[in-house]
C-alpha cells in the first residue's frame, strides 16, 4: 500500500545510518527551509570578463556605502589589498618603500630569471610583491619596457641583502639586458603566508624562521606529490651531506643527496606538513639551518596566515595587517581608485585585530602594543582605543576618551565583533563584552563566558543581538547568556578538522536570507578550507537543532546588507602565473555573488552545483490483530523483522526545474554496503507521475540529488508502495 514518508529537518551524524530512521544523515549543497530540504542557490564570479582573479588567499572582506552612495567591497588577500566597486577591482595596497635604481637589471641568455641590484640593503623577502614603473630603455634583450613597466612581480629569491630575482614567463633570448635611466621599485607591505603552518620553530625569525641570508632557488620543472627527486634552477650552494631540508609552499621536504642541480633521496611532507604538487618556478628555500626546525618548539609556535582586519570610519576604509600596521583609504576622493591606503599616523604599529566602535566612533585595537611604535611591546591581551572621532590620537588625557585595557582570562585575544549594544571580545578561553559608558572610563569591560574561547579571528558573527561562534571543541551562542549550541554533526566536524595548523583558517558567515550561520574550515588532511557546516537559526528548536554539512569552500563570507546578495571568496592554491602578479606562486582567489541562479559561474564557465541529501535507513513492520493474526497492513518505523518489497513510488517536489535523480539504497544488514535498487537510479521530471522499482530489501534509504546544470529542486512528501515480503 502507498504510504507517505517523512523526515525530521536537519542532518544527524551522531548516530548510525541504521539508527537514523526518519532522519537525514548526509548532504552537500543543501539547506533546510521551513523544515524541507532544497538545493542551495548558485553563484556568479564578479570582476568582469577575462582574468578577474585576485592574487593570493582571500583573508578579509568588508562592505560599506560611502557618503557619495557608492558601494565598496574592501578585500584583503595574503598579498594584496583591493577595492571592488562598479564591477572592477582596484589595487589599493600600501607601499612600504620606494627605491629608484639606475642600470639595475641583469638577465642571462636562456634563463627567465631577472636579477635586480640595489645600492643598499633592500629589506625584501622571497614572495614579497614589488611594482616596477618609470622604465626607460632596455637593450640586449627580447624583453621590452612594456614587459616591466607598471607590472607587479612576486620576488622569487633573495640571493643577497642588495639583490633580488624575479621570474619572467619566458626565457631571455638576447645577449643580456642593459637598462638606462631610472627604474622605480615599489615594495608592497608584506602580509603573510597563504596558509597556516604549525610549530617547529617556524616564525622565530623575520620570515618563516629563516635567517636573513637563507638560500633560495626555484623548481626547474613541475613535480607531483610523490616524486623522490627534484631539480632546481641552481643547487650549487645547497648542503649536500647528511639529511637536509627544503620548503616549497607549505610543504617541508628532507633530502639526502645532491647530483648536479637535482636533490635526491627525498622524503615528502615531513614535520607534520603535507606532500603536494608544485609548479615549475616555485620557490625552494633551504630550511636546514632554520632555528629549531624539526623540533617541537616551546609554546607550540604557529606561523599564522596573512590576515586582515577591515572596517570603515565614515568614508575611510580602515585596514589592519594582522600583527602589523594599520592603514586608511579615503573612498570619497575624486581619484580614490587611483590612490593607495596610507599608514595612520600615531596609531599602533603591531596589533592582532581592529574594529570601529559604533555609534561612539573609536578605533579599537586588540592584542596591541603597550608602547605605541615599539613592536617589541606587543601584548596579545592588551586593548588600546583612540580618542572619540579621532583615529590619530591614542595617548589618554583628561580632555580625550583614548584609553587602554588588559584582559585577564586567556593567552591571546582571538577576535572581536560589534554587537547590538556591545562589542564582543574573545580570547582563546573566554568571552568579554566591551560597552561604551563615556568619560571618565570610556568603555566598561565584563567577562560573560569561560571555557568558550574563539577558534580563530573570523570564526564569529552577530545576528539580531546574538553572537554565534566556533570554539575549539564546540559551537556557542551569546544572547544575554552563554549557551552551548546542541549540534547533531559535532563529532563529524571536530573529529575531522585541522585545528593544529588551521584554526585561523576557520571563518564564519551569515546568510540572513535563509537564517543560516555557516563555518568554513579545513579538514584534518587539508591546509586550506574545503568543508562547511551550517546552523539554521530560523528552523531550529531546542528539541531539534537544524544543521547541514557540505563541501562549499569559502575563506570569507559577507552577508547581503550592502550589495543585496551575499559575497564570498574562494581560494585556489594552484600556482597560475598568468594574472595580476607575474611569477605568482601563492594561488588565487575568486570573488563570488551567491544566491543567484542555479549553477556556478567561474570565468564565464558554467558548471553544475551537485546537491544531494541522504536519509537514514527505514524498514517495515507487519501489524498484527489482537488475536495474533497478520492483517497484511504494513507500516514504516519498523524493527526490520520483515523484508519489504517496494513496487513503486510517487515523487513529490514543492518546486522542480529540470531533472532530479532519486536513488533507493538497499541493504539487508547494518554492515552491508548499500546498493541502488535494480532499476535505479531514477531521473524525475515535473511530468513524472510514478516510478516502478521492483526493489526488495530489509532497509531502504532515500537519496535525492541533481547532476547537471539548470537543475533545481525543493523536496515535498514522497509516497512508497510497500508490503512485507517475508523474513528471509
């Protein structure tokens, strides 16, 4: 007989599929709305046609509307700061130093390497970004001025304190370059690495734990994750006896021999790193002499990724490099998109985090210097705030509201966000509120939670007076009182999350169009974000919290308040060198508008969003009359005593575009591998009335999915035609 089958909203991964009768157990790219699962909306890449990716990994984003009613998105990657407006990206990254050189270029026939020589120490590190301009004439080379002028380059190696090298897309075919006239080299403020690295002393020095003369070269040919030899452009100075080490990207590799320019006897992914593929021209750094490399460093040292704190003070975008200086960019200028962010005078020069308090308008720094301008005094638990309406004044006096505060519970301030009536400040162990009270105290601080620290800077959001965040062992909410969020996917997330080297990679996002708080995180096997978990605060109740999981990978997500749709960043760790920065080895970021259409559009290529949801197993029981006689009436929610026969099912979708695939997964015992019914899977359209199945099993699970473009679905209530079919 036909019977309706229904499932409770949300995913439950805290029990087995066999035990999850009447529940959903897995999904991808699915949300619940009004208790019913549906495919999520599509996304479209922003930034115009052609090459519209951003250099590096996106680590910060802020939206605002200036006094001229112009909408801006400020985007910070681990290499460059961008402003997005009117569908165009503008490079507004601050310049650390500008040097004018004369006759400073050297090239060699048959090599893509360009050596740039400075008259004094340059202070540039490998993978820093430089901008070259004001070129005049180049002779003796197939490269012309247009190959360098107004172009950004990633520094490949730093042979000496007065030389750097960059890598061109092709080899020199001339006798060797000679330049005349002035050449201007603008050094971008360094931000940090693309991914987070764990311990072993890395981070003890000025860059990656290396001394200033650390030797680097480049790969001569791409390698995969399993090769045991690698060839360098020049290995002549690399140590050749004993066991030695090199770093490529986020992977450390040991080697035992050198043959010509080839390192031999490789062991891949040592010291807790992960073996990976690397492209031709990738930087190879000798790490043999790194301080404490390969040893467990005291204090569990972590080289945090290059991150930003972004906000706006009226028309000015305020941009802080994590553990570094703070800059402002004036969006109201008539030539704003042609200007760069500039350092804020009088402000701290090393801080972990920053925001603008409202409506009182103080610029607040967290984990900052106790003595302004002295980076050696940076205290991870120290807070400093400016005078009201004055982002250049930080010394407290009787006539201003500038001040300081040190928090007590924790070892470092992890992050802070504005709430409805307070600023929420998290350490690694606790939650504090910071409320404006006026003179003489300016702000009042109160600890409102313990053992609930924030996992990483971006792992928190505020919505309708409630703060939501991820800790290192659970999810929390604060709405006047501290609550631990019940989570039916908790073990699934926290048993497979990379917090040792990825806590700062975790980021939270709010999608208020659908009442969702999302967290994006790296799996234990990954150094980059590749998973998400979402909590639906619209549909959740204390008795049944609604969670979903999936593979949507976004490093930063911003809600729809300014642009009408959510915007998000996706990081691709490949080493494409064909866009924005010549010689880039740090991957690229795509910028998307979400909840638009049914598909994903990247660089004009449209592909399907494959969404699916899987139910727990359900079985059948034959009801019996009081006399013990079988009535023949079958009911679900049985105990699995009887094999069931499913002759047909009637599909039901609240809405459907294109084709939706339905699979009946069959098994007789809990440890069996589920197999599709003999005639399945079944492709359903809006015209499909019924499906004949001929399925027979003790337990059945329902899977709904789409596989192609222009497909969308929202599930209704299915009916199955079932009957008992014996015990064997």
